[in-house]
């Protein structure tokens, strides 16, 4: 399946990188590497992650793949188009009520 990054997901990834880059360039790069490595798995195994419980009432069916215990790759699968749509990278330390506004696109 093709991986499609929505602009919101790319922005979230940029914010995460910049936040950690201020503390450690190496840590920031390793976080990005881990996120991209996890996204790569979705090409072959798009249903590897569980459905996201906080988004069960959303228009689409969202799944979330946990990375480093503090980030979730929030995505949906468009089977007909053979695409995995990455909608955001969620920092799990945020309040989950905010998740709907960042993903329901």
C-alpha cells in the first residue's frame, strides 16, 4: 500500500522534531527514525495497529500505532485506493479529547 502523509501529520512531525532538537539533535533524529520505520511497516501490514478508541465516533475508522510508548501514528486505511493515510503523529501526553480535532479530516 502507498503511504500518504496529510499536511497536518507532516506539521506534527516537524513540531516533534523541533521540540526534541532543542534538547538533543541525536534524540530528535532517533525519534524521527523510529516513526518512519514504524510507518514503513504499514505498507505491508496496514491493519497491524488497533482501532483508536478515542476516535470510534469519527467519520473514518482510525487506527493508531504506538511508537516509543509516547507517540501514536494515527492513520486510516483506504482499501479501494490501496493507501494508508497518515493523519497525525499524536503525543500521548496530550489530553485525548484534542485528538478528534487533529484527525477528523
